């Protein structure tokens, strides 16, 4: 399986490109980062995790990290803008939205830009993101400023999607079976997103999915390049990093929220995975994916 268009994002945590995606037709790709697609012109037919979509001008789709995409066909005039977001940028941008809201809008295609005002609104956001990408690339001193601005821009786009979602047109989905292991991996990631704060035991996830821990580890290794425990810990660390950098929560509040026994245990866990204590990271640590 190939990795679509951005194997590694820049240090500042986002990148944007405009592409016809011609070279991706009839190949399966796995999204290495959460990505937002905006159809500029033309039409494309593709599947995301086995569900079929038709993507036309003005539509927006959010593809979570780990999604498997098969681009079936495109028209000769097809063009799209792709915005790749690192996990900490994505989590910070969506922090004001409930998990239930995010689950309802991910992997759905929305018919936005129904009038000139909406079209100009969305295209203004896209232009802002382009400018920030160029600024962060060419002016290293402004990276933190650009990262904060991209978080605000993506959050604005998400709020727009949330507003139109009730009246949006979801592209026809055909619930065809996909590779069973891919489906289990997807279900594991969905379950992890919901339950990682209260349970980080591989046994819990394998029991819930009704498979053995060995089978779950094998699926995770093949689909995600890490075993189940590594994925659980990585997800937890990213969430902790976001909380430390972008909120004013106390360490005890984090202990309670993430269900750690005490502050000492949380500090050891965090330092083992990042090399920083909680205090050191909050003061001068660098976000990593």
C-alpha cells in the first residue's frame, strides 16, 4: 500500500498542494495525515475505506489519518486542493468540537459553496492556508505564528462544515465489504479515539473487537506500521502534548482526565515517550507526531 502525497509533513505541521491527482488513479493509498480535500473543478469517483463517493466542484471531504483511498476515475478537468495536517495541528483545530460531531462529519462529502458568498468564504480560507504554508516555508522564525494561524483557519473551516452538514449532500455510499483486516484496524482506531483516556490496555481493545491480542497486533503492524500498544501510547502522547501546549490544565487535571494513578506516574510515562518531563515540555518542548 502506498502513502498518498505527503509522507512527512514539515516541522510546522501542515502543507497544502493543488493537484489533478492523475498519477493516483487506480491505486490504493493510505493517508499518513488527516487531510482536507476541496474540489476546485471537475469530478472524481473514489472509495474511502470501501465506501464509494462522487466528488464534484465545491465539495469538501475530511479524510482521517489511516484512511485507505482508492481513486477510481477522474474527469480531464478535475483539480483539487489537499491540505495535510499533523496530528497535533488537527487535534488543536478540532478541540472546540465534540467527538460526536467530528465522527458525524469525517468521511462525509459536503456540498458547500452553494452561492457566491459561501464560495468566496471557503476560497478565502484556502488562500489564507496557502499564504501560511509559504510563509512558514520561507520564514522559519514565524513557524509558531503560522501554526497558530493554521489552527484557527482549519477550525473556521470545520465550523463552516458543521453548519452546512445538516443540509449537505452526502455522496452516495455503497457499503461494500473491504478487506476484513482493514475494517478491524479502522474499528480499532475509532474505538481508541473514544476510549483511550479510560483504557490503554491492548487486551481491552482486542476483547472489545472480539479478536486475540496477537491478531490485533498483527493487523496494526501491517496497516499502521506499529503494534497496538505503540499506537495506543502514541495517540495518548499526542493528546497530552496538545493539552500541555494549548490548554492551561493543571497536571492533576490531566491525571484525572487521562485516568493515570497520580502525577508521578503520568510524568514518568510522558518522559519515557518524549524525553521531557511535563514541566519541561510545557516550557520549551517541541510537538512531534
